[in-house]
């Protein structure tokens, strides 16, 4: 049974080689087994020098495909770290002792069966939930609860599993709203509409148009976001997140409910966004095929525990993953082979 | 969809005939030039003045309820605060021009609105609406209880001072109409500027998805309080118009819960989150009882007395609101848009 699975997954990895590539391979060389296990003091020591040269890294990432940057020293910088994070809802453990570190410029996928705690991780990083134990480390600061209000200023943007657009605003205005954290002018200045308020308005608009162009939404810019089909709304949400120019982009099932071609398109946009903006991407996705081809590293969650972390190739060879996540039951194997593997 | 594929994010909407400012400017031109020549005193006193005051209150409430999504049942209270504040400022501050009293009235209403907006930080929807009722009852009680507010007049009645702008008396119906029109036009324009600004987008973001708004960096609490303050400011000034330009003599009981509901209905019937909707809604609310009474007495004769009129008014209005909520939740503004589009396509074909 496991042989079947491995073969299926290898087929998938070939897809990875086809699409995404060099990045994945260069990452393979530098996998650190369980990063979160380092004691706090050490982690700090690692983080601070690493956190210093981000400017330089961004230049590297901005110049060419960030995938090339992943191999070099500076790109090893850890931009986001979860250390011993536990979370439970009324006695039901959603996450237990999860350690996870995310490197600058990588695309990290979090996979796992339903209820494994994937969304909880994103919700903890974005401050929607507060960790019962453990903490999130961001820009050299430790947070038990990340301040949601300051999230955008901390360089994090996210999308939601269920759409969280503003249906009453046009596509363009939804994306412009993504610059809300940059607004410094008061509402009186905005009514008057000159000086700082005018500069902010024009800047936000220009950037929004740029991102909308990038994600090929220009033709829909004036449409109310609520009237768009699901797949396009997902893309608008990505645009709204990207326009904030985040260092870290959290995508909660960006391709859920999409057709195969929409998924491929979306995967292309995610990679392109990473390459163009040098954004670090953490994404949750159910479609194993997409995950394997898109991500540099994969973290596997099961029952709130991080049971594996590595390159797609490593993860799919990991017996624990095959047991816990993929090797569930014979009927399901066929589903994987039919539906998701190809 | 093809209709949208043609243009690439234009700064101004694609020219579908006239530019966006043409209609408001034309309306203003008619309102300033033609109406004073043509209208009768009855039209000013019974229709245009209440229409203007209620329109402005509708614009104010629409910012709070339509744009920022915070339901309020305290609009009449904020109107009362505005009216009584203007009265007191005018009475007690020597030599302050009328415009100063009006701004002070707006600021007072904004302060009270801010205070009663604090529950919105914790409460949503229904629960918030109920908590804004507190404003309604508290303000009415305070204005009746403390006679200082009405300069010790019996049962809190106040008489509007003579209106003067830059030395000119504007006490006649035409003068008061032009005065009210100017105030409404200026505040409506500023409201329009506000709702298309970043702050206006923040309002809608908070309304449509509070969590998402917070995560993209919209200061949610500040935005909600700002909506309460701005909305109350405008409604307060609408109260000044109501007291000074329209009725000239008001008492706290005139700003009761019925009035609050009336303003809410204006916003719902006119269309949430549209500025012109407030004007459509106010027109309907003001004109409709008059039409009904004429129509009623014409058809039913003597049977149609004031009691029947009052009752039938409520019944028809209630039915109308249900009808709108079911058939046209976007209100008269959406209806007029559709009509305009249909006429435009009809013209193009013809």
C-alpha cells in the first residue's frame, strides 16, 4: 500500500521539478530537522544577527527569483518562528507544542488532515487566537498573542479560508483598502484632499492598480467584489494582501474550491508574487499535488502536532506522514491517486 | 462582463453621457435659482424645509448605519442635542455669528454621539441598536428635567432666535430655505468627500468584515467612534435646521423615538450607503403623508379624519418598508439608477 502511495507522490514530485524547481532542490540541502528545539537563548542569538540584514536580502529577493536566494547565507534568516505553541478549545487540543520556523523568501506549506490545527497556526500568527503556551517570534519580539491591529505594520498579511473581502467595495477599492495601515492623514485632511492625504490616496491607488495588473484583474477593477465568482474573489483577496507589501504572506487554503486550471493559475500567482516581491509565503492547502509542486518546504500536522518538516520529497518519504496523513485507509488511497495525485 | 473589460481603471468613470458632478450641480442650480421663484410659502414651510432637515439627518445616519454598519436608534436625540446646543450657544455667547452656533451644536452632538457610541466597541447589531435607545431616552429626559437647557421655559420649549447671516435677516420662508439649502449642500458635499476617502473605505471595511479590516490595519475602534462622531455632528446640525429653519419652536418631545425611526426609514427606503438615497427617502417620507391625506379625503371624504390619516399613514409606511426590504434592499437610489440606465439604453436604441 505504501508503495503505491510513494509512487503516486513521486509522480507528483516530478510535477514539482517541472514547475517549481531549482528552489526546492536548493532547499533540500539546508533542511534543519527540528528548528524549534533550540533553547530560547540560542534561538535569540540566532535570530538577532539574522534579523539584521533583511534589507540586503530583500534586494537579492527583489532582483531575481527569490528561489535562487534561498540557497545563500542571508536567506537563511528566520522571519517567523513558533516555539512550543499550544492551543486548546475547551479541553480539546488544537495545537500541542508546535515548533515551526519560517525562512525568508521560502514558500512553506502546512498540510494535514481536517482538524489537524492548520488554520489555528495562521490564526495564532495573525493574532486572532492567543496561544495557551509558547510564543510567536516576529522581528525579534516574542508574542503570546500577536497584536492583530499592528499585524500589517509587522509586515504580515493574510487571506482567509472563507472569503473575507468587503463585498460592498469595488475590486479596486478592496485592494486599495489593503493600504489602510499606511494611512497617516486624518479624516479632515482626507476630506480636504490635498497635501499628505492626496499623496497617500494617489500612492495607494497606484500600488493597487499595479497589483491588480499583476494578478490580471484589471478588467474587473470597477466591479463590486461581491459579484465576482469565487475563484476571482480569492484572487482579489490575494491582491489585497499583496498590496500591503508584506514580508510574510499567510494564505489559508488559497485554492480551496477551485477547478484544476484555476488552481494552477493561483499557484502561478503565488510563485510569481514571491519572486517579484520577495515575500515569504506560508500557505495551507489540501491539494497535495499543488503543495508538492509549489512549496519549498512542507510541514505536516496531525492532531495538533507537527509530525514532519522538510522538502516535499523528504516529507512524502517520511513513514510517519504516510501513516498518519496519507496512509489512512485503502479506499482513501484510491481517492488520493485519482483525485489529488494527478 | 464585457462592458467592464473595455476600460483600464479610469480615474473618472467612463463617460456614459455626463460626468458625475453634472447632476448634483444641475440640482443645486434648480434649487437655488428656480425654486425660490416658483415655490409658494406652503411648499417651503410644509415640504422643502422639513425635507432639507430630514435629508441631512438621513445623510448623517447613513454614514453611521449605511457605511459603517452600526445601527442607531438615537438619531432624534442627536438632533435634539444639536438644536438645544445651538439655542444655548446663541443665547449665552455674545456676538457669536450664527455659523459659530451651528458648528458648536454639531460638536456638542458629536461629543454626545461619541459617548453613546462607546458601547459599539463591544456590541453589534441588535444589541447596539438597543443601547443607542439609551441616548434617545436620556437626552429627552435631561432636556425636560433640567430647565437650564431651555432657559427656564415651561416644559423645555425653545423658540428659535431671529436668523441673521452677515447682518442680513433670513427669517422669511425663502431666506430660511436658502439658509437650510446652503447648510445641507455644504455638509452633503463634505460627506461625499468623506465616504470616498480612505476613512470612508475603512467604514465599509468595518461594516463588511471586521476581522479582515483589523488584519489589514484598519483601526477598528477608532473608525467606529469616528463614524459615531461624524454622524452625530451632521445629525446635530440637521437638528438645528429642524428647530431654527423649519419649526422655529421646538420641545424635547418633538425629538422622540418616532423621529429616530423616521430617519432610519429614510435611510432604508432611500438606500443604505448612498448619499443621494437620503434625499430620495426624505422626499418620500415628507411628501407621502401629504399625498395620502389629499388622496384620502378625496376618495373617502369626511370619514378620512386625522385619526384615520395617522393610522393609515403608519400602515402604508410599514408595508412600504417591508416591500423595500424584500424587493429592493438597496432602496430608491438603486431604483433610480436602474431607471436611468434603462432610459439611457432606450435613448441609444431610439
